[in-house]
């Protein structure tokens, strides 16, 4: 299911196009994969009603349960009602696809936690030397 979710996020919904920041050359910054990004093109377009920032998709939004995310991806309706601001599309995914994406996004949070824990647990001897 997680691999199916990864496929949907990367190749179908193209979530990284808005939710991953870009460098000066317009290339996605892979170290910040799906961690949220300003939508500069929205600001440049003058669309005042549209969101100007795409939030992080790593894990679930704060306060959301897995069932909230699945419902959101199936209906486009936020857990407290209403819809996300454009340019976020109001998805109408199947239950299987919504669950797969949710599981994949949750797995990214676990991966980040493991990476941070590994970095924290490194000793000084594990670190590269400082160049002078």
C-alpha cells in the first residue's frame, strides 16, 4: 500500500510540484521533499483568494487522524468542514488510493524521525572532519 501511495503522490497527483521547495534554478530541493513551500507563482499571478503556501505533507497535518486524511482525499472536505483554498484541487479519490497516500505520507514522518534520531546518536568520531 505504501508503494502504491508513493506512486500516486509522485506520478499521479504530483504533490511535490507545490509541496516541495525549489532552488534558484527551479529544481526541487530533494532534501526538503514534501516539507512545504511558498507558492511564489500564486503571488505573481495576483490571485488574492488562493493559498500562497503549500503546507508540509510529511506525516499528517497537526491534529488530523488517519481517517481525517482519508476522508479529505476521498471528498475534498476538510475535517472541520469546507475546502482547501485553491490551487489545491478538491480530490475525489477511491478509498484504496486515499488510504495508500495517507500511509505513504505517514511513513515519511517515520523516516524523518529515524534520520533525525540517527543523526542525534552519532558520536564526534562519526562526523566528517571540519575543513579549514
